[in-house]
C-alpha cells in the first residue's frame, strides 16, 4: 500500500472529490433508507412506497455517476505507473471490468428494480431470499461487481490513484454491509414472525 502512496497527491482536488463521493454514497442511501423504514415519510410524500423507492433510486444513480466521474478525473490528474501501462495489464483490467459488469447486471436482474434499490426498507419485500446466479456463488455480488469495475478501470488506466481509490471503495462497501445485512435480516425476521409493521 505504501508504494501506491508515492504516486498519489492526497491534496489534489480531484482526489479529494473522489474520496468524498466514495465515502458519501453508501452513507447517503443507508441513512435515507433507514429513515424511510422508521418514518415512512417518503412513501407518504409520494403517495406510494414504489414511487418513493423509485425517487431514491434516481438520486442513488446520479450520485454513482458523480462518483465514477470523480474517480476517473482523479486518475487522469495523477501519474501513471509504467509497470501497469502494458497490453497485458490493459487486458486484465478489461477482463475485470467485464466481470464486474456481469455481476452488477445479473444482480440487478435477479433482485429486480426495487430489490436493487432498497425496496425492503420501503416495505416492498421479497417472498424468499434470492439464490439464483450470481447470489449462488457470491454474497453481495452487486458490491463486489462494482468494486471489480473500479479495479478494472484503474488497471486499464495504469493508475496507482485508481488502485488506492478502489481499496477505499471496497472498504466502504464492507463497512456498509456491517450495517445493511443485520438490518435487512431483521426486516425479514419481522416479516416471518407476523404481519409487517409500519411506524
């Protein structure tokens, strides 16, 4: 990790923006979704839990586009690593990017729109745990697919900054899962034990 830091200017505005967006995004959707689960204020404001979930999904997608833009700008503003700037490394990065896209898209199709965008926090619950591909080979494939996308993108750009930011992406997702998994499990435990209660 320390050798990566030699290529990175942590005070560069593009790098700071990338760090902030990477850290902010999971915090945002967890805070808003938990607030909705507790208060149902978004569902009441939009007149439907589905419309409320769709509105949250739009903001999440926009924030993810912003994060990807800041990630790319941070890479472009800082030096490349010569040892990564090779056809073989580029091919590896492209393969990782392809793997990430497969995991993200297959997760989306398996979960559906509301399942992907925290619908269970809005009271839109699945009948059963999703176990089809890619969930039958990997827990949280959406997050790890996203991480693979960033890793592949960083390698394709021969970017130490991108590699460092990818580590931050992975760590941020790991922290988010510490909060998301128990909370989601409790939602479904309540469903299994009786009618789903709303505040």
